[in-house]
C-alpha cells in the first residue's frame, strides 16, 4: 500500500501534542496515518504500549493504509471507519474518555486528488463522485443533476466563494437538460465556459471545492463535532485543528474564542513555512489552531 500524503505542519503538531506514557489521543481524520505515526514514534519504544490512539477516518481506503502503517504500534492503536462527527460514540465504544490530545487535519488527502476514480480532480477525468465514504450518500453528480438553480448558486457562493455562482448554476442547468453530468471533465469544461481564468488558479477550483464541501457536509461535520471534542478532553488536554480554507478556519477560531473552558494557545493561526510550502504545495493554505481545556 502506498503512502503518498505528506502530513502538513508536522513539527508544529508534534510541539503541541507531545505524547507522554499512559496518555491517550484521538485522531478524527487519521488519513494515511502520517501525523499519527510521527506522534507515536515520539514515545520511547519500551513505553509505547501505554499510549492509546483512536484513529478515525471516513475513507476506508485511507484508513486501511493507516492501519497497516500503524500496525507496528500494536493494540495501542484502535482504528474506526466512521465520520468524526460521531466521535463521542466511537470514543465511548473503545473507552477513550478524558483524553490528552485530539487532532483534526481537515479536508481531502493527496490520494483523493491524485486518483481520478475518486472524482475530486478537475484536471483528470473520472466519475463525478467526491465522497470520502463511498459506501453511501449523495455524489457530486447527484447534486449537480438534481439541485435547483438557487441551491447550486447558494452552494457555489457559500462554500466556494465563487463570484460567478449564479452564472455557473445557470450553465449547469442548461447543460444537464441535454444530458446529465457523469464525469469530472464534463463539469470542469462547463464551468470554464462561464468562469474566467484568474491568475494561476484553475477556473473550476472554487466550484469543485464547493461541491466537495456539500457532498461531505464538511462544515456541518465540524460544527457538530467541536463541542463533543471538548467534552472528550481532560482538563489540560489539547485540541489541535488544521484547516485549509477560510470557512473552516472561521468556525474553529470563533469556537475556540467563545468557549470559556478553552484557553487558546495559538494567538494567531500557525501557517507553514516557505520551505514547507515549496516541498509540499498542498500545505500553502493550511492553518493550525490549538486550544487547551482549562476546567
Ligand atoms: C488531510 S487528510 C489527513 C491526513 C493525515 N493527518 C496524515 O498525516 O496522513 C484528511 C482525512 O480526513 C478524512 N475525512 C474528511 N472528512 C472526514 C470526516 N467527517 N470524518 C472522518 N474523516 C474525514 C479524509 O478521508 C482524509 O483521509
């Protein structure tokens, strides 16, 4: 199994979530296990078995890679195929309460864009899917073929901050009357007819981001999960969240500021260094915020 995803802001995450013997952690988006492996490696081999790590991911193929990669840490790693909004049920089922650290590294992983068959890429052709969990739920094709012009325009505006949202929605409705959308490139070409090229950014970027967020209810997942994550922390435990766009970051920033039982440890969001972005361009929009539970 190949691990192609490079974990972002790794050193910074390690600094804030220093694992100690007998501690427990929850990773709500373990992906291919990059952060998880680095965190567990920090603990001396002779006491590693005392650290417990709950690894959750909605994508079964990523979780399988993580499981394989983390198998050398033995029974201290528990992997669960679920969405992190169900974190409380997952944690209680596996006796993770009063945990020392929680990590969310949001969004998609490299494999999602690198593998055209997952339908996330506007550059390579594939089925218009975009689900992290392919076992159920609406696909991106279902959305573009059935939502009304208003619903599509609202999603493109809200989740993609696309200024041409209404024009794109109209173009989609006109095109789908002739034939429903099935492939990523069909949608990408339709968008390019109404959205001008802006600098280096591909015209379909914002529409694809909006659809990905809608398909996986990404903002709803985050909003529902945040209070449960805090409940699962022990006093002194830390919540570290990496976001990749302003919509998610705003939700995290506001939540951390408003919760009276949290002390924010990152006054400003931590961003990757120029060197990290050079080595891993996917890191360029990452922001890390960390808070500690105080009571
Ligand atoms: C950026 S990757 C995580 C990478 C990981 N930290 C690593 O170093 O390998 C994000 C992961 O979150 C997963 N994901 C997205 N939304 C999720 C959700 N609501 N619940 C659980 N996993 C989710 C995706 O399937 C993906 O594997």
